[in-house]
């Protein structure tokens, strides 16, 4: 049984990242396989965890969350209980769509999507009321230049 990705696996991942609803016959044709071997490869990619889920990407403007805010958080609290509280609070705020622990001057980085500044202020107040933070700096995205959910596959093994 194979252990690493080959060029066909990478092609399939690339195609599926562009459109996970691509019909099997179209995928098979694109990678020069018949349907059954193509299907088996896709199943293997799922079983091995290369494909983690299938989602629908929703237009943020259509659902009235077209404002993106990047929030840099600094804290002087670095113990597990504090982090678990922060994590639980962040997980409970649906407007926070990404959450990262960082190196450098900023401890955590959040990406927040809201309809306007007033809605962001409500998120800010909810976050700061629930967790002790030493500094919160918010930057509003003026223009989205590039957005993709597709990962680069040149490093995959």
C-alpha cells in the first residue's frame, strides 16, 4: 500500500480544492484514470486525512458580513486556565472565524467578520468583558486582494 502522495494524488487534491463537487468522471478524465481507480484514490486521500471535510464557501456580502477585522491580542496571562477561558470565549463568538497563537509581539491573532463597525464593537466588548487582555489592536481590511482556501501542494509528500 502506498504511503506518499504522487502526482495524480496532487492533481486530484488541486482539482477538489477548486471544486469539491466536480463529478467523478470529470476528475478521472483530468488525471487520466478510469472512474474506479480515481474513486479509490479519493477514498485513500480521505482515509489518510489529506481531505478533512467538504464545505460550501458562502459570499460574505450576501450574508451581510463583508467587513473583515484583524485583531491582534496581547496578554500578560500565559497559563493554561487563562488560555482555555480565551479559547472557549472565542469559540462561542461566531463572528470570529479564525484564531491563531502567534510568535513575536502579538500573542493571538483573530479574524473577525461583521457587517459594520458597530457590530465589531459588540464583538470587542464581548471578548474583553470575558477575558483579561493587556492590549487589543484592531485593523479593518480596506480591500481583499487575494483570498483562497486552496493550499499549495508543492510541499506535499
